C-alpha cells in the first residue's frame, strides 16, 4: 500500500477568537485504498536531548556539537546543543512529521503547495523534516519560524514526499502557534514570507494565502520576483498573486473549496472557538476538510489548546482513528515538560 503526504488543512483561533489564548487544529490525508494512510501513520514521543560540555580547562572543553549530525529523512544536518521534547503525528516511513507539539507550548503543522519556483528534484529537507526541526529547536512560534527559514537557506527543501518511487515533491506552507500568537509561513524554494496573527481566526490549505499583509519575508523575495518578470517592482507586492503558478495542479484547485469552507466555519464561531468547535470543523465533510473518497482519506488530526496563562498546561488531542468524523482521541498535555496522560 502507498501512503503519501501533503494534502490537508490547518486552522487556528487566537486572542479574542478563543477568550483564553490559542486553539489550533490540523488534519492530513493520505493516498491509497482502504486504510492505507492510516496504517502508515504513527504517534511518536521524543524526549529532549542535551549535549553537555565536559568539565576542564577552557581549551580542553570540546564543542559538544562537533561531529554530531541529525539524520533527517534524506540528508544529515549539524545537531544543536539542546532539543525540546516533542510529540509528533507522522508517517511511519519518514523522520519528519505532519504536525506536532513541543514542551514549550509550540505547535506546527504543514501543507503542500506548488509555486512558480521550481521544485528541487534532489534530496534536501522535506517540509515534514522542517516541522520536526522547528519543534525540537524552537522556544516560541516565531523562534520555530526562524529555525525553519534558517534551515531552508542552508539546506533547501526537496526530495520525494511519498514511499512510492514515483516522483512527487512540493514546497510547503506552515501554521505555527504558541500561547500568545500564531504565524503563517509560506515558502517557494528557499524564499519565504510570513504573516503574524494575534487575534481572530486563520486557516491554511494547499494554496498560497498571504497577499500584501506579510509581516516578514526573505530579503531577496522581491528582487527574485522582479528578476523573473513576475512583478514589475512597482505598486503593491502580493505574494500569493506573484508566486502562485499559472497552471496550478489539481490538488491546489481542489484546495480552494476546503480553504473557503474552513474560513466560513471558523468565522461562524469567531469569538467562541473551543476544542469541540475545532473537532467539529475537522469532521466536516461537505467542505472537503474531512475526506473519505476518491482514493484519499483523512489519516490523522490534531487539536491543541494553548492557554495564555502559563500556569495552565497545554493540552493536545490526537486522533486514534483515521476518520475524525468518528473521533477517538489520545490526549497529551504539557506544562514545564511533556507528559503522556
């Protein structure tokens, strides 16, 4: 059976949208027949790692990171001195994850997108690798975002996004949240733009959504667009218009319905979003958010409640069944450390 990744949706509500911090939800689908995608997914807990310096004279203290490499799905990168505990919802065949949380109250999920920038055929970091690396190394949503963009600059993104040898690669968008704010990060190769969200609701799907409201961007984003003839260098710079492909794949076209449906469902509850509301959105089949047909089915979902009050624990719900319309969850919570309940 073949399982691939990248089709899905992410939703979040922050500030006045929840009345108590941030609530976020993600769902992902897999290809194949029956429960192929479901059997390919696992819930994984990884404890923090600390590489301590050896006591002794300054010149005798070796750098604990020297020579230590992190083996990602296809490539190895230098390890950092300390990582956070993480809980991940991930395909069994890859190192990275579709969505997850860390012991600092940071949550990340990603979606597949295609842009005018060519997708690298060579092996690099998968978007799912970047999800896990952002969680392992980021203290806040912004901190995780800077981890991801830095690694994009150093190593790029690319490589097969499915077990089957048939080529299937894409770029990525990310929804990153913590107790106080959320960020949407959209990428095109090594280029990127990010939008900060501190109030209200926001959702993403398999398409570019950031227009002229970007809060941060790659320093060469506009010059590359101008050099390629995609933007004339005058007037408003709208990322989604400039970088969306002229002939988008069917997946991106189908995602428009899910994106509109998700936006409408969130706006109906803006100001009163709860975990139960998020679960009901992930169960919604008319919008296409919950899939169970045409070779694709929802294979995993996650809902996280991140109270603004740091004395309260973050709570994460993961589906134990592939179809969230038959919602059975496993519960994870963390305060100063990540515990499985």
